[in-house]
């Protein structure tokens, strides 16, 4: 085994990037962590194909939901049944300010883009609904596009509209302005909200036309990224208040949802309207009673392998690696985050070329300092540490309000929820446990 060098640590620091989702062929992807869940989702989506249902995948921020969607996109078993269309809200609108209108217009645009890329024949008769919406949006925003009349290969619609140019305007003209301009979003929403039925009808006409042209009983499947990004109040507004509109989209769609939203007392109403909800696998490192089991041992081994894909064995001591896994709380991003900061601490010590326990402890202190719980939130964390099944009295916290201390802690991953074919239970982030026990 070759010794570790500063160059190895520098590469490990880069490989431990925890912010960007992974592509399915990325060597850093530990497939064994999510393969079972991927198969479960694919099977369920195929079974639901004819129903046009929606599905919600919920998990803590950074748990790997976007990577999961990337892996679903390339599955051969799904491609037999669906035209899979990834939809990135950050390309369509502002992820902190999402409305159902944004998702539906974005879905229509993404579906047409995918269909054209696949060589599916679409003409003006097939896209009559999309053309009508395009004209209205263009007039509303008074944005000019470049007409490409006379260009070979372009398909012409009414009034000399080129369908490829129309699609280009929707992507580059409309969406580019829409996601950065609150005024444009406000104008479009105020125009279409009173006539949502007409808007949805136009969009559904386009979806149906695309599916008809594909044939072979293939349905559209949207994998919607970034719907776990808004604040709790915004997310509840999107999925509860506007869930009816999303449910009317004539296609299957898989949305990602933040764990705090899934723990809200309003989530049951959301799933009743939209469809099934599935939790992203939670990798518990201890049982609720504080003991270890075969399951917790296996989870620790899997998370150790996750780190090993990025940080070679000679570059971290066995004790330090175990400490990283422990402090990561079974959460992908938190585990990688602490590992990366530990590598950075080691790089600052020129006398050593491997990560020691002291480096991990420094990284944990810095991560803990980034949390700023209120006194009420500290009280919640203390209660949960003493009783993982603790729930607040209704008078104190109904779980219905976005300002709920519990939901705020879950949203910021200071508090973790674990559920895998067992009763849901809670545990504070591992970097906070020592501080919780010190507080009176």
C-alpha cells in the first residue's frame, strides 16, 4: 500500500465535495447505499404507469435525493415504459419562490425539448395548446424572439412561427427572464391563476400529443428536482395549497420534498391529494435505545465504504474514519462534509499526511458552531435525546406551523428523523449531542 501524500489529500478534498449531485457513472457513487431503494421506486412507478399518479420522495437536505433522480433517469427498466424527462426547477424559476404554474409550464417545455431531441415528429396540430400558450406568454412579457423563417428543416406553425424557435424562446427567453425577475413571475401568475383550468388544459393537450406520437404505451415521467429547496412555508403552500393543480398534470411525476415538510401535520393532506410518499433510506447508526444491532453495523460499514471511495485508506487512521462516520449521523452530506473539513485540517499540518482523530474533532466543533438553536430548540433537542419517540404537547407545537421548533430543527438537520419499516424516531445531530448533555 502506497503511503499518503499531500497530493492524495488534496485530491481527496476535491472528491469529498458534498454539494453537487452525482451522475450515475461517477466513481464516487456508492450504489450499494441506494440500489434497493432505486429498484423499489422503479417497480412502483411501472405499476402505477396507467394512473398518471404523482409520488413524493422525502428526506433531509443533502441526503442524496437529486443523485437518486439522476440514477432513475438512466434505468433501462423505466425507459421501456416511460419517456423520462428531468425537470430542474432552478432552470425554470427561482427555487425559493416556486408556484404550480412554474412547474407546469416548465414541464411542458421540458417534454417538448425531450421529444424533439428523441426525433419524435411534432407539428403544429400536435402542439396547438403549446403554441397558444407561447403566443400569450410572448405578448404578456413583450419579449421578441428571432424568427428563423426560410431556414431548412424548421417546421412552420401559424403566423410563421418556427417550432424549434418557439422552444428556444421558451427555454432561453421566457425561462431565463422568469427565474431572475420577480415582476415577470408576478405578472404571469396574476394572469393565469384566474384561468388555471385553461392553462392546464393546454399543457395536458401537449402531453397527450407527445405520448400519442411516441406510441407503444409509453408515458411521460417527470423527475422534478429542487422542490425540496424552498422554505417550509413556501413548500407547504406549493404542495398543500396548490397540490390540486399539480395533481391535474396529465403525466406521472416524482417530486422531492424536505424532511421537515414530510413531518408536518399537513403532510397527510398533501399525500391524499397528490399520491404516494416514500422516505429516502435513513442510515441509523444506533438503535432508538442507544444499542447497536446488525442493521447499525451494516450501515456503518456502508458509510465507511462511502468515505473510502474518496479518501484512500493510508490517508486517514481507522479511529478517525470511525469518528467521521459517527459524527455524520448516518447522513450522506453531513458525513462527507465532516470528512472534507477533516482533510482540510490535516492539510494545514505540514508535518502529517493523514487525517487524525484530532482533525475530525476540530471539524465537528466547527460544524456544531454553525448551528444556532434558540432556547426553545435546545429544549426540544434535550427532550429528544432523552426520548427518541418524544412528541411535543399540542399546546406547544402543532407541527402545522412553519415556525414549529421541531420542523425548523429538521429543516436545518440539527435534528434527524429515522424510519425504515419501523416507527419513526428522532435523534439530534451527533455533533450537538455533547453540547446538549452539557446544558442545564
